[in-house]
C-alpha cells in the first residue's frame, strides 16, 4: 500500500481484533508515531483529514439516530415513551415496555400520528368512523384501509410494525375506540 494511506491497513487490522476499542487506541498511537517519520508525513496528513471526515459523519449518524428508528434501537430500551398526536396536536402519551401493553381511550375519527418521544414517526394516517386504520393516500390514488374485521368482539383494525414487533389494534369502546399498543412478545 502507498505510504500516503498506510493508516488504512492499520485501522482495518485493528477492527478485526476482539477488543476494538483497545486495538484502535493502539493503532492510533502507532499512526501518530509513524507520522513523525518523513516518509509517512503525507500519509499522516491524509489520516488527520480522514479523521475529520469521520467525525463529521459521526455527527450526522448521531443526528439521524435521534430521528430515525433503527432495528437496534427497538431491541435495547427497557421501555419506550410513545406520543399520539390527533389532528396535529398532542393527544396522549403511553409508556410501553417491550413485554407490555398500553391502552389509549377516546380514539375518535381523525388524523393520527404515533411517534417516539425523540420525534421519530412510527405510523401516520387516519382512523375512520368505522374504527379502521388508513394510511395517507398517495397523490391521485384512493385511500386504502390497512386492516379491518367484521366481528364486533374482534379487533376492528390492526397494524403490525417493525416485523410484527409492535402491534396497534382498535377496539370498540362506546361511541369511540380504544387503541391498544403492545409488543408482539406480550401476545405469547
């Protein structure tokens, strides 16, 4: 490998080690030491420039994680705080542990958004007067129902999110509906 990119092989080797944190610290120390040698100075400048780009990318990834639900964030928390907006205003909140269930009452027809307290939207759409979930229509296409059943005792609508890990169900409750939010693991 050319001396201008000598650090890439060292970082690659460090990432293959079982304890990446320690091996990366050792590699960075070795890169700094080698950067003092005349033949590696240009490569060390390339390394510094590369690290500045990595730092910028890290900030972008951290910002993205704050607004995007990633699979690893679904598995980690002991509980999550869910916010339910109705017609663009906060309507209710619910805390849900990964084996639990939460019920939100007084669900009326309207526009809804279910989101994490970080702002990440999990579902956005409409709930009809018949207690059916409907996603936002694509421009020029009719509104499609997400799910519905005809038995009054059965859930009137159900949506499963994140490979069936999070379940949303509507059930009749007097003149309105209740929204059940639970993890799929609580069904077993």
